[in-house]
C-alpha cells in the first residue's frame, strides 16, 4: 500500500491592495512579520515601512500589493515610542540584547538626581546630531554596520542631524540587576532615522553612568497608531473567519499620509495616461482621488515651460 501524497498547503485568496497595521510582538523581526503576512495575504508582494528590532513591539505598517509603493512615504514620517532606559550599565548594542560593555560605580548611579536627568534630557531634545548605534543597518563600504560589528571590526559612524521633538520622563525608579541601576521610563517623538537606543546610550554617557534600552514600544508612525493596529493572532483569526485578510484600502491609507485632492473624470483619464493636470496649490505631495474614491495618483506641483502644473509622481490607477 502506497503512502498518500502530501497535500500542499492551501493558498489563501489574495488580499486587496492596502495597508495592514500590525502590533508586532517581541522576539519577531520585521522580516518575520512580513513572512507571516505573505501567507495570510496570499501574495509575496508585501513590504514594511521601517524596521523594528526583535526586542521592540508596536506599530509596524505593512503594504500589500500596489500599496507597497506608498511605503516610502511612511518611512519618512515621525514616530512615537515608549521606552525604558537603564542607567548604570552600557552594552555593546545599546540595548538589552547586547553584551555588558561597562558597569558604573554604584556611587555614580546613586548621584543621578532628577535635576541632572532633566538637564541631560534637555540637551538631547530638539535638533541634534546623533551618532547611530554601531549595530544599525547603515552601510559602511557597502556592508551593514551590524555585520561588521559581529565580525569583530571596529565601526565608526558619522553623526547625522535628527529631531527629537519630545523626550518626556514618565517614571524614575531604582532597581538592582546584579548591580544598582536606575530605570527611566520615557516617551519620545522623533524624526525618521533617529535611534532610541542611541538616545539611551547618550543619556547614560552624559550622566557618567552608561545606559542602554531595556524596553521599546512604537506607538505611532505618522498617521498610524496602536488604536488601528492588530496582533498577528487577531489578523489570522479575521482571515480565517472571513476567508480573506482585510486591508486598509489604498485611498484610506493615503488619507493618513497626504492631503487629498478630489479629481473630476477628465483628470482621472489624464493622470491614467501619465499626463499633467492643473496645480493643486500645495507645496507637498497630495493624494488624488477619483469621484468614486479610488486612489489614482500622487501629485506634486511644479513648473513646466513657465506654467504651474501638477505632475504625477506615482500612478496607481493607469488608464485601461
């Protein structure tokens, strides 16, 4: 008697183009989440807007299908985080996943008072120059910095301008983690490219204690926050119940990123062919929607042959 032929897993119906906002669990890489979403969405065309470290949790914006083309605009948005910074211990990765690099004298940790903490935080708020953490994905001579560090090489990254528009202390408490430490719960709002781990490192350096991140939760990316996020378990349950993964339609996704311009039918046809239309009158990219509410294109005002016009920088509904 022959063994039965193994059955290939049933492929789910392909989800509609759109966004899915995931509440990423701890221990998962952003790539892990994309892999799970490809199975749930029934397509390989899935991308994310900004990596979260495995230790971190919270908002991870994913694009499905044609909506992946909008992700580049989400990546550059500002972000909110809740974090815990541990003063008294520095690590090789500036977070709890690294090896201990140095331990402060207990006396130095005990001398950290609220006035000194507030002053150091004030110096790290606003427009600052930040040296990215050495285990970042930034490329050095064509290789990722974290790969060079893991190979035992010294990595010296250049400082770059970032904006920390909020750096708020929520709680301060003493603790013991084999050595005396001070844990500081903070809430920050930062520009794209800011490393919260580096803020922890620099705060510890300024206070003479060393510091690293022990917890990080992203609560907002641009117009997307935890209120609209779902866990992987919730997403799977919904897809199982309804047969297809539900997505935030591209038009609704665009409304959370861009100002909206309503088009008439003639403009829809013109943009479908890649033609330019009358200007939107704004200094930023706008989302152009058809009379039926479909996202047709992203537009940007510019001058051509002495005339102000809106050119399509991305067409999502070509003529056909």
